[in-house]
C-alpha cells in the first residue's frame, strides 16, 4: 500500500530526528538511568558491578555523612549570595542600558563577552589573576602599598572570591533577561505617571517592578538552577579548599566518586541534587504556564 505524501514526510522527519534522539539517549538518558540504579547498589570503582543491592543504604550514609551538612550550608550560602548580588547588579545594568540610545550594540557585546567564555577558561584566567605571588591583582595592591592577599588560600576569603568570579561570569545572563523584560514593557503607564508628576523612583517602585515580576521570577529561578550545579569554577580554582571552605555539593559528589571511589554513594548524592533541580524546574514550568 502506497504511503501518502503526509506519511512520507512524517517518516522522513522521524529519520532526521534519529541522530538527535540517539545523542540524547547516550548523553542524558542512559547516564541518568545508570545513576539512579547505581544509587541502590554497593558500586565502587574497585568493584564496578551491580551485584550487591543495598536499597536505601547509600541514601542513609549520605544523610549521616559528617561533612554533607557543611557542603549543603556552603552551597545554600553560595547560591543565595551569587543570585542576589547578580540580580541587584543585573537589574541596575538593565535599567541603565534601557535608557541608552547610542552604541547599544557595543554595550551588548561588552556585556555578553564574559558569558561566552567557557567556565573552565574563566577559572584558569582568574586563578592566574589572583595568584598570590604572580597575580596581577596582588601586583596592583603592592603598587598601592597594600599587603598581598591570599585570595584562594585563605578560608575566610576564598568563598567570597569564588562568589565574585561567578558573578563576573554570570551577571550578563541576568542582565540580558531583565533587559528583554524592560524592553517589552508598555510605555503608556509611564507617560500617565509623568503627567501626574511621579518621580523616577516612584515609577520604578509602582510601575516597573510590578510589571517586571514574571520576568524577575523566571530570571531568579533559572539562575538558582544553574548556581546549584556550579562545579567548573570550584574544581579549577580551589578544589573545594582551602580545607572544605568552598566544598559545594557538586564538588562533594565529585570527591565521593573519584577520591573515595564510592560510586554508589556519589550516585545517591547526585539523585538528591537532581531532585532539587527538578523541583525548581517544575516550579518554573508551572509558573510560566500559569495564566496569571
């Protein structure tokens, strides 16, 4: 029986999607399923077999782990600090750029430059800049007769150094989202407010912020999701140190897998982190689909 033109087109379209589906399965679906299954087994790099089923024992070990509480607290502090500061800076930049008329494309190019750099490269560059002996940052401090700072070796400073580097790298993302939201706002409320003599501050508080609320929530949720998964910068710059000062959950999982060689426990940690990210993603999806 001959196929209709529509059926042939559908079959051809399906064939075109097969490479993408295969890639999706190999890169995402298979590792995800493997991780979930492994989290229920005593699976180590010394014994890489799914022979010893332990049920929820790996999850229990994760909850009883001595340093997991510290990693969770550090991760929460990191996420809140980076997202909050990025929002403040990003919103201020978006408000400023929204008023710019000339050379907008130049400002956009400068703004997007850090975001286009791979996180590994960002970590390497900033590690050189902040090097205690050879870094340009301490060289500039020396010119101003200020003692050099151990940016990555002092437990009280390393955390905020990582926060600063992440903000430098990701604030453009927040700015672009907020700038797009500002550009889409209607101008009529502002014109009416000016006719009534409202100041710029009152317009910001009573017009801009309420109208921008959906965009702000989406931007904050997206950055929360990305910040929870931060790994590259930590691995390149501090490796969780000094001590465990920057030992985020993502790096704690890495240590469990490749230092302790306990893939089962690392998988349980990964599943826990995945659940958190999925909950945030689900809330974001529900919010974006909400008619209000």
